[in-house]
């Protein structure tokens, strides 16, 4: 019995020990399980992720502690139910959630959805919920497991990113700044739930902020708030907009109605606004707008919202800045594309990357042909290597190069460019490109070249003109004086009866005749110089003195050689044949010797004139060497007879004015005439001035003739004023009139007696006479202008040196010399010269008149050159009465 008991006791003790071990193991498992549960709970808390399990059969719902916390509830404070869960779902999402659960239960579709929940305090969260249903073998739903994940922060970030993307995209598409502002106001209010947004802009003078625009929903009646806000403006530091404008930093007011520094607090109370937020819009460090938003509840500062709207504002400022830069670039591109200058851009190695349309037009190269090429393709070959080196040295040093280049077009033609080449730098200050701008000055260079040519050469004949011939002659005289007064001969050649031929056959024929004679003289002198045996003889030269007169210098020749050359020239002219002119041409040649007849230009030409005159008086077509007694012979021959005839015509009132019409090219009307003198013989025939005017000038009778023409023209004008309209008249004055002290008083007296409008009187003086006695001409012109008369400078362009006198002479009209007009339609050089005169005159506010207009084509060119008036046989011949 005892043994049995001992054995049982031992077994019982072993069993107890086993149970103790099992209990220990169970406790260890429970502890591990609890640790796992705690770890899971901590993990769920960290991840804002809770799980739930729904026993559908017994309708028992279990939430993890984290779900309670996500829903704003105390963990395990009440038994979870499906209805309790639905009560936490936002009313707006409740049906959506129920539908998802039903689909899982009845259609066996697991779901993963985002929806909102409402916390007990009214705050909202967004959760992501996933769930699936477990079914038994019969297909009956027995259990549903799921998770709830708080994605409020992620959703907010996504919404902010989407909002930012939406706004920036809309801003970028906006046509202007105002539209972009409206987009920002609209989108910010719409996405954040703020009721109202407005924009304030700096005034044009930058001294204040003015109301620009507002946005609010259609259901809001805020027109009155806007209307009252427009009556406000804010100075820097005044009011919320002013403070933000001045500081460039955002500002928040949780309740504007109790803010002591909120000028619009009263109207905020009226319209129920509480919290306000103001954000600066900054472009290039400058506040270009201030945004203000209102909401109808007190709200503490929301840093995230301020940051979001500020980021949008920064983007708006950046886009505005970029669009402004793009607009400036478009304007610059337009300017470059439409520039009258050639523009091209190269890289630092000189490779062309861009050319504008004018470059293509001027050079003849297409863009495709020059892109990738070096500007050397334009080189004319006349620019030295040293000049190119200096250019590259300048621009490589970051400086601007300026200069003139002669370039070559694609077709081989040359053109001149006045260029500026500047370096283009990047943001780091490194040179990346070079910008070249060239003005095409080809016409200007041609004009200057033409000007230089005309300063020395006669336009018609190509010989030296009078001024340059005199300069060369004076230089030769100085040289001769330094060589013991070595001898020389001057020939003065005058074509006999040239004026008669010119009037009979026309000016064009006369010009061709003079051109032919000039060539004959040049060839003859070249022939004579080539036959000279003396090495020190020097080269002869010839010039045109004006009209039908030429002068020749035969250096280091004596009387015998000089007369022989003169005779040789005379015979050559006698044999010369002009196609248009019938009969033989002849010339009268005066010969003077240096130093026998004089040592100055004035002495030599005075005596050469006398010798020519005597050659004509002795029958023309002859050579005459000047003799001291020639001065007496002058007075004994025909000049005295002409003087008597002119004086008798003056006494018998046989000088009369004829009037040639001058056409206004702007309106094709004639209101102006030139008064031209004619002499009537006793039997009533008309003698043209070419027959007597030179003699009258030489003998000092021209002032008397001028007075007759002036008086008759003024009286004619006076009578016209009484009968019909009010034309104006030009009256010619000779150079001798400038020194006629009584002429001006005579003019004033005649004008007072006739009571004519002095504005209808224009007095013409020739370019050469004005320059010859400039001081007297200026004084006389000022006196005439003082009484209201106009001044016209006649025969302008003969010397081409008188441009510089225009400012001093103060003339109203320039009459361009007929030698440049007669063949204007066929001579590009004449066209260039006439256009130059027109441009200068227009710049000085001087009207231009073209004389000797004989073709309609000439008229068209004159209009193209903006010449104001035209005169010539094509418009009308002189006649005793006006049209």
C-alpha cells in the first residue's frame, strides 16, 4: 500500500512539474505575443495604419487601437460596429464607402478606396482603406478584414503639387499679366476654400498701390466690397498691402475686424471677412503686385498655405519676368529683322551663326550660304592683314571696334560698310559671340567720291574746273618763281558763236559739242607733250573756265612755242565736226606769257581776256598774243558800239521782261515765274540775252538793265494782283548789284509805290557771283529778307564748293544748274549729284528748283528725288505774258 502510494506520488510530482513547464512556456508565448502586439500597435501608430476585423456572422467588429486614434477616439472606449464606422465617414463620401463594402460582400470584389472621415471636433482626415471578404465553402460571407491608412498629409502634398502645376500651367498660357493674376486668384480661392482674392499693383509713378482686380465665386455677393476697396490706395508700410509691398514678405491676420492697423476693417465686418493673408509677387527682386485673400472665419496662421501661395507667387513673378524677357527678345528680333543695317552674329572663332534679312539683301548671299562661314567671304582684298589683326585684337579684349570696310557681294560688286563690332558676354562675363552691325554707306561713299571729283573736275567735260585749274596754275607759278621765273604760256580758248549754236540746236547738242572740244584739247596737248624734246618742260594741263571757255597752261615754253601751239589748237578745232551742228566750228584764242604779261593769276587772266576779246573783234577764228596797246583797242571797237546800243535801248525803254513758268511738282500747279530780260530792236525784233549780256556785264551796264527788269516785273505783279490771283516772280540780279548802294533804296521805293506783297518777290543771284563777293552778298541778302523778299541761289552746283556757304547765305531756294538736269534721265552720276543737293537742301529747309527740264522722264526722277519745282521747255517757254 505504501509502495503504491509512493509510486503515485512520484508520478504526480512529475506531472506537476510538466504542468509547471507547460505553464512557463505558455507564459513565455503570451509575453512574446504581447510584445508582438505592442510592436504591431507601435508600427501601426508610426505608419498611421490600423486594422480591423468584422465577424459578419456574429456582427462583431474589432478595431485596432490605431483606428480609434485615426478617428479621433479613445482606443477601445466603446465596442466598434459597422454603423459606428459609417458615422465617422464624411457625409459626402458615405454612400461611396457603403457601395464599396456592398460590392465586396455581394460581388466578391476586394476594394481599395480613399475617403474622408470627420473627427469629433469637426476636423477632417483622408484615409486609404483596403478590405477583402472571406467566404465559407457555401460562398457565404463569414468575415471581412481590412486596414485604414491615414494619408491626409500625402493627399495634401499631392493636392498642393497638383494645384501648383495647374496654376503655373494656366499662368504660362495667360496672354498678359492681368490674366495671369486672375488665374492665380481664382485657383487659390477655389482650391483652398478661401472666399475672396484680390490684386494690388504699383501706380505708374511707383508711389502707391492701386486696386487692380478681384475674384470670388458666383454665389458670393461681394460687388460692394470690391467697389469700396477701389476707393483705397496704399502707401508703403500703410495697411496690409502696403506693408507687404514695402517688406517683400507675406503677412497673416487671424481676424481683420479686431486689427488696429487694417484700414478696411469696417467693410470686412460688413461683409463677414475674418482672416486675411497677403502675398507679394516678386520679379527681379522688385514687388510687382500684392495678393490679398479673405475667409469668413478666424484662422491661425497656416505656414503651409502661406508657403504654397508664396511659391505660386514666385512662379508668377518668374513667368512674368520670363515673358518680359521673351517680349524684349521678340522686339529685338523684330528690330533686327527689319533693320536697314546688315547684322550678323559670329561665335568667338568668327563663324557666322546668324544674319538678318538686310544682310541677305545687301550681300546677295542666302542665310544657308553664309551660316557656318567666316566673314572673310565678304572681303574685298583691299583691307590689309594689319587692319584685320587690329580688329580682332580690339574685340578679343572685350572692346567695341568701329570702322569702315570695303566689302564684296556674292556677284563680285563692291560695297562700303560703316561697321560696329561688339562682344557678347554670358552671365559669367565670358565672351561667347560677336555682334556686327554695318550701315551700307555705298551711296554716301560714292557721293563723297563724287564730291571730291567735282571739287576738282568739270562735270560736263571731265577737265579741271576753274577753281582747281587756278590752284594748279598758282602752284606752278610758285614753282616757276623758285626756278628763276622760268617762262610759261597761258592760252584762253573761246568757242566762237557758241551761244548762237546752243540756242539754235539745243542745250544737249551744245553739251555734246563742249564735251567733244574738251577731248580734242586733251588729245592735242598729250600729242604736243609727247613730242617735246625738253626733259624739264613739264606736263601741260587744260581746264574749263565755264561756258564755252577753256584755259591751257604750257609750262616752260616761250612766245614762239606758245603761239605755235595756239595755232595748232585753233586749226584742230576748225577741223572738228559736230554731227548736230552745221558748218565749221572756230575758236578765238588769247595768248599771254609768264612772266612778261604778269606774275599773278589775276594779272595773267585779265590780259588773256583782253586778248580773246580782241581776237573776236578782229574777226574771230584767230590767235592773238596780248600787247599793251590792246586795252586801248578794246575801247575803240565794238564794245563801244554795244554800249551805245544798250544805252540807247535803256533810254528808249526797249528792255522788257519775259516770263517762264515754274511748275510746283507737289501739286502740278504753276504759281511762280522767272522774269528773263529781252532787248527789242528799233524794228521790233527780239534779241536774246546771250547776244548782249556778256558785253553789258563787261562794260558795267548790267545794273541799269537789272533796274529796268526789276521795275517792270514789280509793276506787272502789281497789276496782276488787281486782276487775278497772286503769282510770284523771280528776278535775276548780277554780282555787280551787290555793290550798287542805291539799288536797295530803289527797290524799297518801287515796292512802296506799287504796294506789292514782297512775299511774291524772289531775287535770284548766281552761285559764283555770291561766292566771289561773299560779304557783300550776305549783306544784300539780309536787307532783302528784312523787307520780306525771298532769295534763290541760281546755277547751284557749278563749283560744288558752295555747300559750305549755304548756311551763311540764308537762301530760300536752290536752283540746280541745268548742266546736271538736261541729261538727268540718262546719267546716273547726274542723278547722284542732284539727289545729294536735294537731301542737303531739304535738311536745311531750302526748296529746290530744277532748270532745263526737257523730258517727262526727267520730271519723274525729280519727283522721286523730292525736288520741289521744275522749269524748262517741257513745262513752258518764256513769253511776254504769263499763262
